[in-house]
């Protein structure tokens, strides 16, 4: 027997779907509104940082397109110390480390050092907007097919690799890097210590 206060099954189902939709909307809104705050925060000494692993193997001869559509290759950077950073615009730790990478680049760019930031599959327009929003001045390459992730044999984002002046990968990071970690592990390689 049906009681007066009972809702028909179809109405109960619609109510649950509506409540679920409202809940998902509120969660999505919270995430969207927290992204600008995360975007402006650089990793500092109080933020945990990935620690590098010392490695020694030849850098891949990776060739991709830069943001202007020009073909560029890691082979063209012989004689420089290169930090290759695999990242994506949607990746929170990638976003968090970008101001740190930019500041480190500005400090060491005149010492035969560069950063090659390889975006993993985002549309070119989103990458361009990201570059402008973050004021990036180091080279950014586009990797719509995941060739860099395959070449470095890691599908983690962010992941970074330090190539020495002889084309040998010396350090590998999985995760975001702090300025302290860069100064401790990478700066001596740039200076030739």
C-alpha cells in the first residue's frame, strides 16, 4: 500500500540525480576556483620537492615542433646543459613548478643552460595561453603524440631530465622540483663544479 508521503520511484530517482548533479557542480566549482591560487604559487623551500636520481645514458635524438611550428631537436643543443621538462597544462604539480623553472632559467641562461619544456598533448592554443599567463621565456615544444614520454621511458608528469654538455643524461626527476633542489643538484653541473 502506498502512503501519501511517499514519492513515486521515478520522482525519487530524479531527485537523486538532481542532488548528485548539484554535488558534482559544487566539487567542480571548488576545483576551478582553487586553480588560480595554485597557478601563482611557486615551489619554495617549505614545499616538498622530488629528489633527483643520478643516471648516465645518452640523451635521445628527439625532434619535435616548437610553438611556432619549427622542427627542433635535442641534438641541436650540443655543448649546453639542458633541463628537459615533460609537463601538461592540466597538471597541478607541473603548474606549480613553472615559476620556479622560469626563475632558475633567468639566473643561468647566460651560462650555457636552457630549459626545454615539452608539453604532453595539449592543444597549441592552450599551450600558448599558458606560456603568456606564466611569462615563460624558455623554449616550449609540442608533443601531441607522446614521443618525449616514450623517448625518456616515463609517462609521469612532471618529469625532468638533465642533459650535460656531452649529450649524456645525468639527473632524472619524477615530480615537481623546488629551487633548492635545482641549486643543489643542477647548478654545480652548469658551473662545471
